[in-house]
C-alpha cells in the first residue's frame, strides 16, 4: 500500500518551532516514526515551502500509483485556494493533518480552506494526529 505524505511550509523546521504546538521531534524523526509504526505502508514523503511545488506534486499524484494522500498544508491551510482546488481535483482518499489544534489558537487559524475537500481532518495531538489519520485510512481499507 502506498501513501503520499505532503508537508507544507516551515514543517522542515520541526524541532526548532514552538514545542508546545508542534512537539520536539524533527521532520526526519516524524518520518521514522511513521515508517516504524506502519511497516506495511510504502511512504513517499514530500516537503516544500513553495505553494506551486506542492500543487505540482498533487497534480503528478493524479497519474501516479498512490492509494491515498495525507497532507499537512501548514500555513497554506488558511490561505491557499490553489492547493484546495488541486486537492478537490484529485480522486483518491485524502486526509488533512495538523500537529497543533488550529481551532483553538489565533483566530486566523480557524479559517480552513482545506477541510471540506478532504475525507477527514486530524489535529491537536502532535505526532499522534498523523498516526490517527493513517489508522483512519487503514480502517477504511485504503492503505
Ligand atoms: C500546522 C498549523 C498551521 O496553522 C501552521 O501554520 C503550521 C503547522 C500544524 O501542523 O499544526 O505551519 O499545520
């Protein structure tokens, strides 16, 4: 089973961002945790600080062989109609993940342009949010 995992801007800086929101682990350690927890899944990881690069990867995934897509769009969650449109186009199971609880932070983080073009959103439990999202895909028999 194959899962495309997309991380948006600033997530390459995990480990140096506010631990109270994001935890202390690095992006590399997050990837290791996913691989270790779900050895049966073939992960493809992508991180970019650039909106267009994220859109290109979503477009490429339309003709690729992934069973599902997991995205943490970072701050683009709150601003990117373009990433929303790309996600809306792609026909595969999709989940959105946030390390922090974006509904209980600054008011601007309550704006979520992504949530209604994905199957489900997981947030607020740091690395556990990723695990919950993948368990959800497994429960659905997707990955
Ligand atoms: C985030 C939440 C966003 O509001 C923020 O801009 C991020 C990370 C999260 O995982 O909690 O960069 O998506």
